[in-house]
């Protein structure tokens, strides 16, 4: 797995790139603040694998609150054969620190 910084992600989102962006935080965390990712909580992550299968050969970017859960999810994706998985370093906490509203 590779890392991506919040600055790189923000830049790509600002350019309106089409990204496979997954937020693995719990739904209540996502509801409080999100950056438009698909919410697939780590607590049930394996149940989402069938719907993610078509992304195996595409870039998939995973984030959470601080980077720990997304690292676990990224490792699971790689174990399942995903070729291009990136973990957002620092997660939403880093995003909020760098890009306050």
C-alpha cells in the first residue's frame, strides 16, 4: 500500500478527478463530517467486498479519522488482490487541521 497526503487528496478533489474514495469510519462519524467519500465502515468492511470487486485494478483511496483503520482496510484490500491501494496519512483529523472551514 502507498500513502497519500491530505494535500495531495485535496488537490485531486479540487480538480474534480473521479476517485474511488472510501471512508471506513463509522456512520455516525461520517455524518458529523465527511469529504464526499463512500462510507463503508471498517466494522463491516468484509461484507462490502462483493461491491468493491470491480475496483481491483483501479486506484482505491481509503481514509478514516487518523489513519489506523484505513491502514487495516487497505491491507485487507491488498490481501484480496487489489493492486493500487492508497492510505490517507493522518485521516480526517489531518484534513481538518490543514483545511479548517
